[in-house]
C-alpha cells in the first residue's frame, strides 16, 4: 500500500515542482505535499472508518452493508468501483458508487434517504459516513482496471448524455467542461486542469478518486468533484446524486476504461 501511495504523492509533487519555477507561492503547496509524503495519505484513516461502517450492523434494521450489491453480486467489493456507474435491474437506473451505497443504506439498513444524504460531504467538525464508505469501496478497486464499456442501452444513453453535457456551452460565462478540460497542458493560474477527453487524461483523473485534497484538507468523492466543477462553470448546482452527474461519470469512466485505479489518491 505504501509504495503505491508514495508513487502517487511523488507524481503530484513532481508536477508542482515545475510550476514552482514560475511562481513562489506554489512552494507552500510543495511543502505541504512533502509533509503528506512523510505522514501517509489521511484518506487511509477514512478508508478504515469506511470498512468499519460497512461491516457494522446499523440503521433501523440493524444489519451491515455486507450484502450490498454494487454490481458484481451481494457483498462482492473487489473491483466493483472500477466498473461503476452501471445499470441495475432492481432500480432500473444507471447508478454510481455513491447512489448505490445510499440505495443499500435505505433498502438494507432501513435509513431514510434524506437522513443518509444530509451530510453527504464532510465539513469541519462534521464527518460524512458516505465519504468514508465510498473511500473504502474505492480502495477495494485499487489496482483494478477501469471497465465501463457502457454496452447496456441505458448505460450507452447515459454516456451520450454525459458527452453532450461535457461539450455543451451554457451559463453566464458560456462555459463548457471542454473549455477547461479539452486541451493538453491547460492551466488556471498554475493548476493543471487535465485533458479529460483522452484515455490517459481521463484515467489520470478518474482513477485517483476518492482523493484527499490537500487544498481542502478533506477527502472528496467524484460526486463532490463534479458538482464543484459545475460551480466552476457557473452553472446551477445540481442535486447530490443527480442523473447529470452520473451521466458525466459514465462518459468519463468510459473514456478512462483500460487505465488502472490508484485510490485513494492525493490531489491538490
Ligand atoms: C472554469 C474551469 C473549469 C470548468 C468549466 C470545469 N472544470 Fe473541472 N476542474 C477545474 C479545476 C480548477 C480543477 C481542479 C484542478 C486542481 O485543483 O488541481 C478541476 C478538476 C476536475 C476533475 C478532476 C481532475 C483530476 O485530475 O483529478 C474532473 C474529473 C473535472 N474537473 C471534471 C469537470 C467536468 C465534468 C466539468 C463540466 C461539468 C468541469 N470539470 C468543468 C476547472 C474547471
């Protein structure tokens, strides 16, 4: 686990080292990355907490999540995240890891959806069970190849919708995802934006989430990442677990298919 972690962090620090030549303030970030490197990824704590939450009988029904079906059968976790989002016959919906965990907490454990999703992301002093669970589930795909061919008609439809959203310009600034993420080497200030339209680019992005964000001091899930990017595009903020987010995930995971997951990651 540690060799992998060091490789991820070293790559992040190396990327920033080039930028530091151009601007001094980036040095602070490098210093923080060095600290992280010495201490390990804080996301690993959350991963452990997620495992506990997964295995513990909870909710009105007092059962664990161990029978939750993430697409590979009840309880089958290894490599499941790398194959999401996918179509689920029981809900007749294409679901990502986060919507499926919420579904299991509601259907197996008997929680109410609004209670489960109220704290879908952590704030200072307030942890999020979903964040921990998804970090654990993601970690169980570490080293697995992303494999979202989107062959089922519903998956193919979502991939198309995701692609459409990615390229569609709208909002007060007439932004699209592609404006920021459609070119090699594009930066805002000194942040690498990442080209998400190639297999390598999408893989480098998708394969590291959930990720500990050094700039935020918190682990972010893919839902949070994409909802925040909608905000960056000055678009109306979608609801947590919205179909538009899942559609973007299908499109990006399909593009990233064949690349290997290294998660939890560390990102700026
Ligand atoms: C105004 C520019 C901008 C727009 C528009 C934008 N993003 Fe982003 N995106 C960013 C920035 C900045 C980051 C974070 C880079 C960093 O912090 O290092 C980011 C990060 C990401 C990441 C994570 C990349 C990685 O390497 O892990 C994904 C995935 C992503 N954006 C997808 C999208 C999608 C999908 C859309 C359209 C809904 C979108 N973005 C719109 C600026 C933008």
